[in-house]
């Protein structure tokens, strides 16, 4: 009874044991040297190659539609071989499934029998599940080295190489830097002179513009007391602006007599111009506040005199600026 029970249990265990899982797809693996053409036909060479020559590991995949993709799991080394490149053709689909060809370029750098070891083909089944199927190609290639004989001609020895000439760029940069420094030092006086001339021209341009405006006022007719008062008020403003440029200070609130005194306190040139300024301001104020219309000759003379005073103040301002620059 005990033996019968043990036999029954053994039969149940054998029936429950899972069978070996079938391959999810077909994979044909071959190893061949570079293909050559002989009279229109492609023939693989024998798998005896020299060190460093390339071999093609061809992997042909035939998969059903339930398999989404297949890819060989390869790294930089595959057994005795170096993996140089991995290429694949586009997928060819049909009603029953799809087909794809992979080509792995290998090279061995040691003599002897080189074997392609067992490696995995990663595949993605329907639903996105990633699995692996291991294959053992059992492929071998004989790696040989070139034969060296005693009567083989040897390459001539390479003579001693001369060192390359030194680069000229460091010397060019050094000379360029020295020339730039010399030009920069000698250009300082020229730049200083140019800046001073520019400031002088700007100073003269200010007074020249005021003088031209006075000349236009002298040419414009003053037929009524209102026109005369407007023209001479502007003339008084121009004289005040000129004094403010030559003798800076609170000149806007000074009356006409004190304006001339303020100019006289600037120095010898100021004292010389102050007399002419006082006379010109007196003539201008006589028309401004007298509610009169000057005769045309008198009108032109009064504003012409004011223009001369402005010109004199401009020349004095330029001279004063030059003296100040030399002193500094």
C-alpha cells in the first residue's frame, strides 16, 4: 500500500512539472567574413581571418505579431571579439508577423580560436512586457597572424626627424604688443590736444550762436513798441547768458548794472568788457522799459553793439579756459 501511494504521488509530480517554454520567435545566427562578389554571385569567405580583420555576425529575426520588438543585448566585448558596430534593417511586416535583420561587426586581436559566446536577445511582448531569450550560437573563427620569413624585405628605418620650426606667433604678438604700447604713449599728447580743441570749438560755438541770433534780431523790423520790447528783451537775455558762461554765478537775479559789476570781478578781461557791457545793457533797457520804437539805423546799431560784446566775451572765455588748462 505504501509503495502504491508513493508511485501515485510521483506520477502527480511529473504531471505538474512545467514543460520547457518554447521560443517566442525564430532567430538564425551565422558568422561570416566580408562578402565578395564572384561572377555576379555573393559568396562568403571562409571564417579564417587575420588579426584585426572584420567579421559579420548576422542575426535574422522572424517574429509573430505578438512580439513588438527584438534587440540583441551586446556591449563593447562579445567573448573573444570586440564589437565594432551594430546595424539593423527596417522591419518587414506581413500578415503572420514581421522580419528584421541585424548585423554586428566584430574583430579579434589575438591569435587562435575565437568563439561567439551565449548572449541574450531582449524582446518586448504584447502589452509592453520586456523579456530575454538566450541563444548559444556555437560559432567559431580561426584568427591568424601574417607569416614573417627571413627573406622578407624589411622597411627602411626612419631617420631622425628634425623638430618642427618654432611658431612665429609668440614673436608676432610680442612685437604687436610693443608697437601698440609705443603708439598709445605717443598718441596721448595728440588726444589731449584734440580734446582741448574740441572744448574750444564748443565754447566758441555757444557764443557764435548767440551772436547770430542778435544779428537776426537787428535785421528784423521793430515797427511797434510791442515788437521792439520783445526783441530787446531777448537781447538782454542773450547778454545775460554770455555773462553767465564767462563769469559763472547767480547771474539770473542780478539787475543790469550789477551784472556788469559781476563781470568786472573776474579779472582784467572782465573789467575791460564790463564797460562795453554796461553801455550795451543801458541802450537795450532804454528801449525795453521806455515803450519807444527806435529808428531803423539806431535799432541795427544797438543790437550790433550787443553782438560785438557777445563776441568779445566768447574770445575771453576761450582764452580763460586755455589759461586754466595750462595752469592745471
